[in-house]
C-alpha cells in the first residue's frame, strides 16, 4: 500500500500531525528533522527549537518577531481549530469563523477577513445599536400596553353603559308586558263570562226539553183509545211532530261552543347587541382626555398605534375558538344572497371532502378522505402544501380548536396537532368519527356514526356529555356536523326519511328538521341558531322556528348568477363564508370566499 507524502514529510494520521504541529519545531520538520520545540514565535505563530529560535533572532526578516518560551505561549489567546499551533488573529466575514494567518492563505483565501481588534470594535458598535433598538422597542411596547389598558377601560365603561340600556329596556318591556297581560286577561274573562252565560241559558232550555221528552215518552206508553182510525192517526202524527220538535231542538249549534286560542304574535323583542363600525373609536376620541399618559412620547406614539389596535379589536379577526372569528355574522338576519369576492383553484382535486377549516392566521385547511395528510394553503392560493401525510393516513374529520391547533379524526382516534405536526393530545373512539366541530366556548363535539351518538369534550379534554341521535322519526349515520348557540346540527341522507338536517340541543332534545332536495355536505350554526347548509347549492334556515330551508342566490364578482356546487363550509373573517366548489367543466376543486347579503 503506497504512502502519501505532504511537503516531503512522511504520511501520518490526522491526530499525529496535530500533535506534531504543537510539540515539534516546524522549521526542523521542513528539513525532515524531528526536534522538540521549547520556544514559540508569537508573531508568525510557529513552535521553534533552541537552535532555530537563535537563527530566528538573527535573520533579517524575522529579527523583529516576538519569541516566548513554550510555557508562556500557553497563556496566549485561543489557537486556531485547523492549525493547532497558530493563534486566532482574524475573523472571516464570509464564513463567520475566527481564523489564523495561515487560514487566510489556504482555507479562507480570497474571503473577506477582518483583524480581531477591528472586529471587536465592530461588535461593540453592534451591541450599542442593539441596545438602542431594544430600548426603542421597550418604549414602543410600553406605549402599546398603555393603549391596551386605555381600551380595556373604555370597554368596561361601554359595557356598563350598554348594561344600563339593556336593564332600562327590560324594565320598560316588563311594564308593557304586564299591561298587555292585564288587557288580555280582561278580554279573556269578558269573552268566557259571556260563553258561560250562554251555556247557562242553554242548560235551562235543555232541562225543560228533557222534561218534555219524558212526558212524551210517558204518552207513548199509554194506551190510545181506538174510537176510530182517524182519531188514532191524528193522535200519533201529533205526538210524532212534538217528538221531532223537542229532539231536534236539543242539539247545540257549533258556533255556540266555539272557544278561544292564544296566538303568539312575536312582534316584540328585547333587542340584540350589534358591533357598530367606528362606534368604539368615536367613543375613544370623545373620552381620550380622561385617560392620562405617563409621558409626552407615549402621547405622540398613541395616535397611530391606538387606531391600529382598535381596528384589530373591532375587525372580527380576533382569535376565538380558532375558526370562530365570524361566528355571529348571521345573527338576527335572514340571508338570501351571497357574492363571490375571491376564489382560487387547488392544485389537487378533492375527491371526498371531510373537513374544511380556517386557522387564526387566515390559512385554509382541507381534508380528503381518499388522500393522506392535510392540505394547507393561503388565501391567495399561491402557497399550497400537504402536511402530516405520515401522521394522518385517512382523515375522517377536521376542525380547529380555540387555541388554533388542528383537530383531526382517523382510525378510531381523534388527535390534536400543532401546525408543525407535533401531537398535543389523543382521544380514543369506539369507531371512526364521521364529523368534528368546535363551539364558541371551545368544546369539541365528536359524532360516532355507528352508535348514533354525539360526545361533547370540554376544553380540558374530559367528557362533558353524550346524547343519542336516534328519534321516533328514525335513525341513520350522520355525515356532517355544525355546532353553535347550544345547537348541534347533523346532516342525514337516509333512504327512509330523505335528505335533511336535524338540530339537537346540547342535552340531545330534537329541535327542528329541515328537509333538503340533496345530500348536505356542510353546515354552519351562528350565535342565534341560524343555519347555512351546503346541499348542492347554499340554503338558509332560521333558528327561530321550524320553517323550511330557503335556497340562497349566488352571484360572481360581476353580479352574474353563479351555480355553486358547495362542499363544506367555514366562517371566514369580516362576515364572509368559505366553501369548496367542484367545477363541472375543469373537474378541479375551487375555493370560494363569499360575502353575505340580502
């Protein structure tokens, strides 16, 4: 086996060469001599023997070098990690490493290097600039904290004012209700007193007729004298006429016994809380003088930052239950129209959507039962990626909890993941859940299609209740679920009672049944119990009663009618909806953002 040679020296192992570079005289090594070094040249970073250090002193080029004993060199600054005998004298700005003079001529030749003393001065300037930046940041954060405290005070003040208004409204309505109650009771008593008088008179008539019929019955039992046929016939016909008159007159007309019913007109309400755009900001302008700043600089900085903080507070983009940023968007209104404001096509076609949800940062999550993992994309659609393909082989349900974590079901389990894929928690289920949903309080609802039950888990992960979805109308496997306003909405497509969405209370009581013409593949429940359903098109149903679901008109950005084939629904920011549309022409899945209107 041939030996490699370097600079005329025998080939040695790396450890042996490193040891020799520190213990042996480097000049002697160049002459193929192995002499132990006793001295060290601090100028050229080279170990020297006694003879070579004498020659080093008298040589014209090296006569000015500083030579020290080897023991003194041990207290010298840190040695180079590559050239063990050389001191660190430079910093490579290209590689971000501390190097020696030998590195500048070999490994780092041509790189941008800076002497250590100058780099030290530069670092001092960096520290100073960083300190100034941190101080500025602290002042900015302190100003923002003051803004938040001011907002908190204004919110509390506004809360008390609105509470007083609500109480005043309640008192006024209570007085009005009491007046209406008294009037209704007076009308009720007057009406039924008249009915009772009429019935009393009718009773007297009936008693007299009963006595008359008793006398007639007695007359029919007595022997009629047979003086002649004419007398007998005349007597019988007269008796029959009297009987018919008495019997027919004993029947009460229906109008005489018709009653009264109480009809709820539902034309009075206490009212509702609505977010008035700019209302809180105007209140802030009026009452800003009552909140004193700690410094003039804080006053100057509060102008732009307070508007920014207020806008963030009132825009409806707050992190609440993860995806429930606009859960109250439908409150108190009957929506009949939606307009497409934004759309983009997915690079992957969704074969069977089992979950659609939005993260607090606005990114969209989609789960396909026939593809592993979760698809994540931004609102523009330019960023699309499949994540957690190994952790989630075949998803059956998807939602986002109040902390912005991803909750997904598969293979008889429900797991919670951080966005990066780290598992947070796991829940075992008797069978693979078909739907997941999170309400305004952060409770997780899991639908078990096999046992026909819905289980509610609290924010602590513990079971808070389970109810059966089996009713007297029948039972079937629910495929889609939405929750909100103490309401659980489940969609069914059974053969025996048709496509429909049933709503249950949290205790499991059946509330309403909304019939549909096709299978429902997405349902949302707002803060008042109103429903929006994706069943081919979009349908609206009020949560106030059992009225039929009404089809919603969809138009594109130009205002032209658009036939949407909706799969899945989710609340987006600023009162918008998000759905997945299956394009019949391109056979590609398309994400639509819809604005609600009337």
